[in-house]
C-alpha cells in the first residue's frame, strides 16, 4: 500500500511539472506571435475594398475582415441613412476613414489595433485627421551629471517630431513609451547641451548630459555691474538680441511674449501699442509695471526704443533686485543694454516685409432676415408694441425688409490684410581708446482693422572716449518720432 502511494505521488509530481513546462512553452509561443505581428499605422495598411451601398457598420466589418484593425463605436453616433460605395485596389485605411469622416461627420483615433469612432460637430471645414497612437516599445533609463554621476531631475525627454514626452524624477530616472525602433529621443535641460539618441533595439537608455559652458559663461547685466551667469544666485531671465528680433513686432514689450519663464505679457492688438508686462504676477492694486533700466538710466517707457538697437535684455525677477533699486524693484526690473561700437568699422542693413491676415472671422453671424426675425421674437416675448424704424410696426405678423436691405459681411468690411515692414541701418566702429555707434530705423505697420496704423522713425547715437585708465566720457541719445492712429484717434509724440 505504501509503495502504491509513493508511485501515485511521483506520477502526480511528474504530471504537474509537465503542465508547468507546457504552460511556459505555450506562453512563449503566444508572446512571439504577438511580437511578430507588428502594429502598423492606418496610413501604412493597404487593402482591396469592394462595397456597394454599405452602411457604416457593414463598412467597418469589411475593414476588420481585410485588416488586423477592429472598431469601437456607439450605434447612436452612426448615421443610419449613410451608405458607402467603393471599388478600388490597394487603398489605405486612412483614405477610407477620411472620406467617411467628411461625409458622416465622424472622427477616428487609432490606439494600436483598435480604431475608436466618435461624433464631431463638423462646424469647421477641416476634416479631422486620423489620430494615431501606437504603444510599441517602453524605454527606461537614467540621466546623470558628468561631475558626480548623480541623477539629474527635471530633464525633458521627448520623442522628436511629436508632443510625446516625460520628465526625469528626483533621481534622474524616466520611463517613456515610443512607437517603434526608428523613434529618436531628445534630452534637454537648462544649463546642458541637448542630446538626440535613436532608440533602435534598445529598451534601456542611460545618458550623461554635457554642461553648456557657453550658456553658463554668458555675461548678465544685473544693475551697476555685470557677471557671468554661472556666478548668479538670483532669479534672472535673459533674452538675446537675436531672439528679440526673431519676432516681427513694433516694440520690445511685444517681443518678450513667451521668452522668459515667470514673465507674463498681455498683448495689445492695436498696431505698435505697448504690451503689459507682469513679473511674478500682481503685487499691488495700483501700478504693477516693472522698473525699466536702459543703459543704467531708470525709465517708465521703453516703447521708443528700436528693438534692433538692443544688445541684451535681462529681467531681475526676485527680491534681490531691491538691494540695487530699492522699492521701485518690487514689480521686477527689466535691464536693457543697447549696442555700442566695437573695434573696426562695420555697416549693417536689415529689413523685412510681411503681411498680417485677420482670418475668416466668425461664421455664425445672423443675416438680414434672421436679425429681423430675432427683433420680432423680442417683441413677442416681452409684449412690446412698437413701430420699428426699419422693419415696420411690431403688430405685423413678420418684419418687412426694405428694398435696400442686403446681407453684408461686416467683418470683411472692417478688416484687411495689413502690411508690416521694418528697415534698420547702423554704422559702428572703434579702437582701443574710443568707439561710436549710429543707427536709423523705420517701422511701418498697418492694423488689420481698417483705419488703424503705426509708424516709427528713430535715430540713435552714442560714443565713448577713454581719457585715462579710470576716466571715460561719452554720450547716448535717441530721437524717436512715432505717429499712429487707432481708429479715429491720432496722436503724435
């Protein structure tokens, strides 16, 4: 009896081991099969389609039969009267979905092999593109510093050409899903050089970022002195002359839009008008404008400065600026250094010309008949009896339109494609003991609203002469002439 029991136990163990081995073998085969079936985009999958007056559900079933995709939808979103006919070979799934989207007011989103169908309002004329989200490879890794090999927190890791990305944690670790091995990861952080790495067959990517020494050695004007950026301890934002002039605007305040973190710029849509700048938000119920320092001289207005005359711009954002400028720095300080002459002589001319488009405007405005009917509805709702000067007595069943009534699109009547142009000519030179700089600028901007425009002509001169080692004299002055019109108002400065 005991021997029989021992044999049964042995057979049971062998059977259990066999089942476990079979489970792992089947699991490996299943995983290999899944990986072998690469998930492709609807843009890349082609098939032969032949349907005649097929409903939406029948069309989706046909696509599922011919491809590896399957659809998820609510029957309430499908137009029951919609039919689709097509007989074409080698057509992409995307082209078929775009045709259906335009006619049936549907939008599609691909998530791996699943195509999600949703209703959209179809108010604009643009057919929504098929959104593709393929989760193929999970990348993990760690970003470290070359100095101490410690993890770097806050490093941006983005898939190049997309908005898909993540940020490293406090230890420098990150995890990111990419579509395929051809994806390129871009690593970037303040004070370090950006790096690009091809994913390839890697699933773990560790990286050592290289410090950007040129950025750390950048000279920053902080008040009555200048120092390298790497030696700063306060919160300072810097904008170079190239970044400022990259945006075609009428003045410096408008060009600061989106350039420095913590600096909010509220634009004035009128041509040439100064924008409102707020550093660290609102500090009082009265004036919240920052203090402007131009070549060491405090001012409250920098609208007269030609942006092409600026060498560098720094924004002092923390309370440390009060140690230099006192209570006037409570709303932040914008320090501007203008261009000066350098060794040798140079002549520069810059210009640009462009056009500003106001857009198509609102498309839901009432026409003449609809506006008159709305006025009659107002009369009916409040019980008013009135003799309308255009549509006649309100006692009539419906308004009477005059013979001269027309459907005028007033947005087109008051707007236009407006030109914007800028010309700047500068002459500079110098040697070991003296330097000079002279410039002339002309800026002309039409407003997209008819009747508004802005023109500025400016001349700037400055020079310096070194008398002795510690004695330097010089001058700097600007002559601005600004003429602008905002609708019917005209001012001259």
